[in-house]
């Protein structure tokens, strides 16, 4: 290897050593991306297409960080069958679905969380088995707007004073 080749190898070795020291010291060379802003009046970020507030019993549809629909009233699971908070993606949809577990109709179903959790039409007067129920017109709007892969955020945080 010529003199020029050894110089490059030495510089590469020095850069690799510095990177290893930084990593072993727990330093991160890259800054974390900034958090997406909250959509005003909701607990969800602008990256979501659908948002549910389990404390306020409301849901929204978003496009590019603005509210398209909502807030709409919802009913959710109870202590035995809670609605799971978290960030999800729409997995699949069914216009006319019947629960295999309970044998009850679930019109306009948009499935987004493990265990068959979905947005769908249903009574707002009683708790669900973990799904997010809404009136028929709202369930249809969620069904028609949301697509497989869209982000769904479900929040159970109490509102912050501010």
C-alpha cells in the first residue's frame, strides 16, 4: 500500500475511534427529530389521521394537522375490557362486520389495535368490549376516510393545566 493509502487508513481509523468513544460514553451524535405538534384542541399530534380521547370521550379525523371532523362523541371499553391507549395503524376495514366473539353487528368497522379493537357504529349509552363506538353517520365517515396504514392515536391522559 502506498503512502497515500496508509494516510487514508489512519484517518479512517481515527474517525472510527472517535465515533466509538462517543458511542461508548453514551453520547448521541444525531439529534432526535422534533416531536410533531399537537392538533389544537386535541390530545393528538399532527401525524395522526384519527384521534380518540378516552378521558373526554371524543374522537376526531385529521388531515395535514387540521381537524376534518369532530369532536364526535364516543363510547369505550370498561375496566374489564378497556380500550387500549397507544399509537396504531389501521389494519383492515369491514363495512358489515359481526363480532365473532359476541355475535353483535359492528357496522363501518375500522380495525386498528390487537384483539379486534375498532372504530364502529354502536350505542353511546353503554360501554363496549374495548372498541370505540360512535353514531352511524360518524362511523361511516371514519370508515370512508381512513385507509389501511393510517395512523390512529388513542389517548387516556387527563388534560394538562396550562
